[in-house]
């Protein structure tokens, strides 16, 4: 007998999505859940199959693409290009935005994503993630333009991530709280496990790459010193190097993740459109906040689909504090 309290992602979406979004937006989220299952199945085999290592291409960021990056990117494109729900996609792994092929109908939504974030961690069996954001076209008469893809995070209609960790989780928000689903590997279905996630009031962690301390901008070292000296609560330092995993842990236990600007990376490392903005949207939905150190990440309108931005994200008071130190 199936426990009636078991709520699948499909049922949850159907019952909780506002009526205007019960068609295509809900279906896009469900399509992403399907992509997540395929990517999760492949990442689980990473140590067994000959899929670990470089694919031999260099992506638009100048980084070598790992095979699983390419695989995950292709899965997401293939599941979403023909459904008639999207009018364009943007991927970290592709230089230009991805139009919907002529032979398929276009829909109203734009999907932006990083297919496999934290991919330097793949070869060492450490958690990685997929990040996504969904926008609505600016012009129903001419959907799928570059302008459609360059919207600020405050106009996101939904965002989320899939975390390939000790279990696979899909966490999303469509503007009514943040909800998490865990993939039951035997049933092959995402089951509601974390309804209405909120940052706890008392944080536990701060997460920065302290190897970069010498290259940090003014105010950063003082801010970290301030975090270290907090007495109530005392914070621990944790940094995985997979933003999805760092963000997820900090949202569950409370904390702040940051990737500041550096002398050699004046805009930091994280990409605004498909990494920072979706997580900032989730943070706000969970009672937290995301900033570039000066202003809300959700207010920044990208001028380039692959633009980078400094990121501070987590409990609101901790992120507002970094703004004081940086603008100081
Ligand atoms: P990627 O998109 O190439 O995987 O890079 C993004 C990742 C983030 O997940 C993580 O927070 C950061 O890069 C780690 O970078 P570093 O090793 O410089 O600390
Ligand atoms: Mg990435």
C-alpha cells in the first residue's frame, strides 16, 4: 500500500501551482525533474564508466569541458527543445543562446541553466549540481530573442537546482516558497521531503575560498574577521567548492556563501544569469538575500549572457553586513 502522505513532484506541482502557471510552467518544471533523473543516473556511474575526464573542448569561459558537463547540457536541450513550452535557452556550456529549432513550435518561457555546476569536483566524487531559472518572454509576438535572455533576476518566474549529493534533490521555487524533493532511487520519482524551506534565524556556517584572501577586495578580510568573532551564534567554516551544495547546506542550517571579486577576477567567478540570479531568487523566497556586495543580485540586468558577478548569498543579516564592509 502506498502511504497517502507520499507526495510526488507531479502531484505537488499540480496542487500548488497558481492557475496561470498550471500549464506550460508546471510542465517545464516536470521536464527538468526528468532531466535530473537522467543526469543523476549518469553521475552515479561516473567512477565506473569512461565518462570522467575532459571532453576535449574548451567552453566559452575558457574552461575545459568535462564529459559529464557536455552530457548534462545535451540532456537538458534534448528534453526541452521540442515541447513547445520554451522559446530559447541559455547554457553555461554554449557560447550563444540556444534558439528553438525552426521545425518545433515556440512557447512563452526562456530556460537558463548551468548543466553541471562545480564540475571540477566530479572526478573526486564530491556533490555537484544543476542550476536553472525560468523567465517569460518579453514579447509574445516575437518570443525567443537575445533581449528575452537578458532579464534581471527579479523577473524570474521560477528557479531551482538539482543537487547530486548523498541523495539527489530537486529544490525549486515558483514564487511561493522553496520546496525540496528527494529522488527515491527505487521508485525513480521525486518525493516531497522539504516543504517550505526557510533559512533558520540562527546561522551556522560561512563559506568562502580562503585561498584567495590575498586577492580579495577591501573590506572582505575585515568581514570574515567579523564572522569569526561572532559569539552568538559561533559560526563554523565550510566550503565545498560546488555552489549548489554550499548554498543548500547554508539554506538548511543557516549561513552565508560568498565568491567575491578578486584582483585577478574583478567580477568574481560566478555567472549572473544562470548561477547567481536563480540562487538569489531562491534565497529571497526562503527569507534570505543575495547581493553582489553593493546591491541585490536580483536588480542587476545582464548585458551579456555569460557575465560574471561577485556573489554573497544566505541569511539576510549576514549578507547585509558584507555590503557595509565592502561599500564601507
Ligand atoms: P563551474 O561553473 O566552472 O563549475 O564553477 C563554479 C564553481 C562554484 O560551484 C564554486 O562555488 C566555485 O566555482 C568554486 O571555485 P573555486 O575553486 O575558485 O573556489
Ligand atoms: Mg557553474
